[in-house]
C-alpha cells in the first residue's frame, strides 16, 4: 500500500462521479476547491473560485475543460467552467436560488453543458459552453439523480432517479419528455446510474443491484449484478466492455451484455483492519461512488470513505491507495 496523503476535507465523497483522469493527473473536488493531483510526483494544483462546497464536477471528452457546481451559500447557486491547460476560469454561470447543483455533464461535442439543480422539481438546464448563454430549461416531475446526453442521438437526453427514467427530446426551443416503462417489479425503485449504448440501447443501475436493459423506452432484459446499489456504469475507453460499480466491487460486462464477471473488490485487497463494517451515516465504508479509466486501462476509484484508489485491468489484484481524506464534515 502506498503512503497515505491527507486532503483538506476529503474528496466530497457523498457526491458521485467526481474523480476523473486527465492527461497526467487526476481531478476531484475537495471542499470549495477542485484539485488536480499528479499521482507520480504527488504535486497538486488548484482551481479556486467557489464560495461553498463543490457538489458536482465533470470533465469534457477532450479532458481539457471541467465544470464545477456548488451548493447554495445563501445567494445564487453558481457553476464555473475551467480551462485545464491554462488553469483558469472561463466563466461563471449564475443558476438561481436553488439548494445546489447535483449533476453536470458536457455534450459529446463539448458545445453544451447540462445541469440538474437540487430543488423540488429537479430542474434541468442546458447552456452553451462558449457563450455561457442558457439554451433551454425545464422542470422535472420526479426527483432526479442524473442525466446524460445521448452520444448516438444529438437531440436526445435521458434522466433518471426516484421511480423513473425519462427520455427527453430537445431542440433549440422545445423540450418534451417520454417516461420509460419500468414495469411493475421496478415501479418503485431508485435508478442510480445509466449508460447509453448504440442501437437505442440503455443500461440502468438500480438501488437493489439490478441492471435494467432498455431498447428505446422499453425494458427488455434484467441482469442481477449484486445486492447493493449500482452507483456507476462506465464504457471502457476501447468500447469493448463495460465496468459496473456496486458496493465495494467492480464488475465487467462485455459489449454483448452477456459475459459478466467480478474484476476487483476493495474488501478483498485491503488490510484486515480496513475491511468494511456495518454502514451507518457515521461509519466510513469502501462503497464505490466514482470510477474512471485512462488509455492504459488503469482504473481510478473514489469511495464513500473519502479515499481514492488506483488499480488496473491487467493487474486487478494490485490496488494502491492514492489519497486518504479526512472524514466529510
């Protein structure tokens, strides 16, 4: 195990999908700051400008731009967009008087930024990333945990969360929604994650560890992955496989959605005194909240217990503790 490095307040571990690989660094939020960390040299760089805790962070497909959104500090909730080459802000978006920003995502062509505000309507916004002008916004009927542009259909967005998945059709002036058909078995479930695939196929991870396979907006297949929430579903960089994070374990699913196997488990490879105990609001756990891959098939892993690990698909039994944060306040 590598030397542990203490962060200021940890890596905002209760938020999900917020640790990413860059060219020679990883990036993650810590308090009101985004940190760029070089794993080899252990050097840190900082993106400072938020006035309260960063609640959402995402990078674009080129890995040269990042967007960060914060919780409400009594004023307008803000989103900042950053140039990662020059380490400077490209601008600030004032969203409004919401509790915070719970999700951010760039469009596949990096020209748009999608955000979900934390309010009773889980409002969805889309901005132009160059002018920072609002393109369109819409309230949602359901509590929403995430949303994503469809990389195979530029006019399509999918959102998911409490008891729903929704399929949105968007143009410059109009946004319309069609609800996905979850069926009676999953009508009351929480959808925790999503991945879109070619041929109008979508994967949704549920709170009970099921993976729902949709064609268009219809449920066509159910795979039982684990007994815990599926917080992350990621397409591998070579697009020849899928990684699924549930509890302390990462699973592999091939592109045909047929071959399934466990890749690694943090519980198996940590020292005995760091194994998972019963998870309560005050008990640290190794539940995986964030995963990302680089071009060398390395995997970066962010956990609920404010730790960041790195492993590799070529050597999945070798897991290094990269950073260990202080408990979240």
